């Protein structure tokens, strides 16, 4: 701290408040050690009215402060801009994934709902026919059930009849009680009979339902869940419930009703009427209503039951209720189908909007925010020489970018909004794919707004740089083992894309890139989409396009078909068109030939296993094409056979070489004494094409022949 006497005379006085504000902000300090100044610059000394002379880096090195503060502000603003771009990109990607998942749900709903409706109809029809079969052709079994129920209920029925209390009538059971009138006697008799028949109804229904539990377990469980899911979206109050009709079908056995007329024979009914008539004749004493009378009426009712008549009655009622419930179920299903038909039409409209409008717009926003962040962090990639040119862009070599080398840059200039959206969706799907050894990864993107004088921006996609494509490799004469390895790599790449829910739709020679070790990777995911986002458009290369692509309804088996055509080129070892396709003059003729079943011809170098695999992969029916996991197993078996054949061939060549050398060395000896071989000092140079193993074998034979001579 400098004192007031030691301070120079030229002092600029500042208000105390300013000094205090600077101190509070940390720009200056009242307590600091004396610093040795390494520069001799004249600066006005700052003096405050409190008697102290403040000092700081801001004051001492003010000339460097402007440059440093600019760098700091630039770095801080750049960091904030990167954070803002990253946050914006995260928001875009989250919304885009939500839209794509929504499209998946819509697609699944449109696929599953018709199948659920058909399944519900099929299962209910099967249950209805099975129950009708029981009611129509198992009447004897039902009669046996009734006989068993009557025998088991006899004791319980008599006991409950004895303890039964009549309803609606007053019965005096005393010794001095007045005899009952004919109407009271008839009412009491009817109530005892209803008691017996009610217990019989419950017992028969229970046994009947118990015999049908196997049908309930076979048909009902999944059917009830299916109906619950279908009716869950039906919000209309007047909508008939198919599940209620199904319950009525299942409860039809519980609703059988046995009456006196249907359970007893006609003669017994007439006999009972005659007995009641006789009891009402003058001079005839009516019976006394007591426990014994109740049991006698119940026993007479049990004895009067006709099992055959009762079985026919139950089966008839069962069939009628089944038929009524089935018709009600069919009407409910028709109403449910109408509701779902309208709902699925609205769902398809929404799915088209998501697929063609909302998702592409969000993907473009995500591409722009990602490109902004990458440009801030890594700068504009420096383009080198041209590596290739395709239908939608040009590929250049690039200097190291973003810490990765070597790199390639695909420059794409979208001419309109549709191509912009397609490019943005391609970038999103490619960036969404996890790193895999068989997929060329896109590492970043930058939008060059200065392209063509700023009139049309160009999108620069930075990706890993490969050595060459499969088309160039086949023209250069790639070996058969290397070609088989490439086929396996392609299958593994396609399988990985399918595991991520993506369909490539453009498998061809130009889209298979090879590295320095001739290992293959798939590239150009421009047509790659999830099945839920595919609009059924005709895309791809004509030769590799499956027939169902022309119908607009296809799945990931189109990649299996394309691999079959690609494998034909791999086995052929050249890039010449198949003869049947070479005869087509236009693309329309080519498509017509493919739809009619035209396929490449078999070449002489094809093995039976390879040709069989090709035919399976390019089958016209997508259901007959093999799974790619099975294709990989077949390719591994072919590769193993090729390695064994190559090993056998090398062994034969080595054996022939050894035999030839032995004959040359022992041709002068045979079974006669031979002269010793005098070794020479000059170095023997093995013939061209003889490897180290052959050379060692020749030296062994020479030494062995030399010792045999002695």
C-alpha cells in the first residue's frame, strides 16, 4: 500500500463510491503486494480520496485487456451458442422420436385391429358350434347327468320339503285344524313341486356347465381380452356390447328352466289332475298338510320325472338360447366393425400427416440445429478430391474433422422442400443407428449457406471414409474367399438394421463399401426407413427391387430379395448384367419382367448351395424367403466348405511338389549304390512360386538322400 507522501504528484482523484464499487466487484483491491513491473509504460496513477492508490491487472495491463476480453467474450458466447443449439437439437429429436413412435402405434393399431375382429368372430363361431354340438349330439350324456342329479338330490329334496314354509297361504297344521280347501291344497302342491324343480334346475345346470368347462378354457380367455380391447375405444352409449353377448352364450347352460309340463310325462300330469278332482268330491276328506304330506308330494314329483323328456327339454332350451346369444353377438360385432372402420380411416389420415408433414419438418429442424452446433465446434470441413458421384450428391475426401480421420464428405444440394425433408429423415435415421462394424456411420453435418453464391445451401454430411465400393472391387478381381466374407458382412449389416426397426430398401453393389481389409459396410441410407414410416412408394434400384415393391405393400423381406440379386454378382465375380435383364431396353420392361418372375440365370461357376440360396432369397412369395439369420448360417457353411476345399487343394499341391522333388533327387540311385551328394557353397534360389514349406521339404529330401548314400 503506497502512502500519500510517496505517491507521485500527478494524481487523478476518483469518487470514493466508484472505488468501493470496483473493490466490491473484484476489479481492484486495497491490499496487494508490491509487484515488479516488467514494462516501462506511462500510465496515470489512480488516486482515491480515501488516501489509497488501488492497483489491478485491469489497470496495469490495460492495453492487453481489450484483446483478452474479446477472446473471452467470444469463447463465452460460443459456449452459450453451443449449449443453446444442443438444447434446441435435443428438443427437436425428442419431439421427432415422439412422432415416429406415434406413427408406429398407429400402424400397429391399423394392422392389429382387423386381426382382432377376425379372431373374435372365429373364436365365437368355434365356441357356438362346439356348444351346439353338445346340445344336439350329447343328449344321452345330459340324461345321465339328470339321473345322477336326481339320485344325489333325493335325500336333500325330501328334507327341505318337510321343512318348507308355504308362501301366500295360511296352513294350520294342528290336530284340531280345519281341513284345507281345494285351492289351498293346489297352491301348496304347486309350491312343493316348484321347490323340487328349482333344486333340480340348479343341480342339472351345475353339472352341465361343469362338463363344458373345457370349452370355456379353450375359447374364452383370449377372446374376452380381445373383446375388451376392441370395446375399450367404443365410447358410444348405444353401442352393443359383444362381451355381454358372449357372457349370455356362456351362461346359456345356467338358464335352463324345468317345469312340471316339461319334466313329467303326460299320463302323470293327467293322473295328478284326476287325484285333485277326486279329493274335491263331496264326502271325501281332504288330506292334512304336514311334513309327511310334503315329503310324499316331493317323492311323487321325483318319481314322475321323465329323464328323456327332461333331457330333450334342456337341449332344446340350450340350443335356443345359444342361437339367440349368437345372433346378438354377430350384431354387436357388425356394429363394432363399423365403429373401428371409421376410426381406422381417421387414424390413417393422421398417420399420413405425421409421416409426410410433421416428422419431416421436425427432422429438418433437427438437421439445422445439429449442423449449427457442429459448425461452431469443428468448423466447415475442407473438401478434397472427388471420390464418387451419385444420383443425389457428390462425395469428396476431407481433411481431419471433429477429431476423426480419414473422412469423406457427401455434398447434397436439395432442390426443393421434399428433398430437404427426405435428406433430413435420412440423416436422422442414420444418426439414430448405433455404431456397428457393418454400417458406415455419419459423424456430423454442416450446412454451407455460401454454396453457389448463397442462392442454394448445400448440406455436407461427414462420414467415415472407406477404400472402395463392391462394384469397383469386383471389376478389380476380388478373390472368392474375400467375396464370401463380403456376403457375410452384408447380411450382418442388414440384420442389424432390421433389429433397429429399419428397412434399407436399396441394397446394391454401389452401396456396399470396403475398407483396406476388404471388409464390407452398408452405406447410403437414403431410402432406409422404419416400416411404420414407409408410404408404399416405389424406391430402389430396378434390378434389385422385389416384385411386391410395385404393389406398395411390403416389409423388410425386400432386403432379402435384394441380397439374393447381390449374391448373384458376388458369386459371378463380375458386374455384367444378367442375360434376362440385359435384354430389357427400358426400365418399364425390366419391371415387367421382374413381376412376371424373371430372375438371373445360373452360371457354370455356381455351386449347388449358392444357387439354392439365391433362389430362396429372390422367391416371388415374401413368405417363402428365408430369414437372414438362416441365410447367415448357410453362408458360414459355404465359407467353411470353401476353406476345407482350399486346404485340401494346398495339401495336394504340397504332396505333388514333395513327390516331384523326391523323384528329382533320387532319380540316379534307385536300388543301386549311389554317389554321395557333395554340397555346394553357392546359395540355391528356390523356383518362383515355391513357398517356404516346399523349400524346407526339398532341403529335407536332399539331406535324407545324402545320408542314405552312406
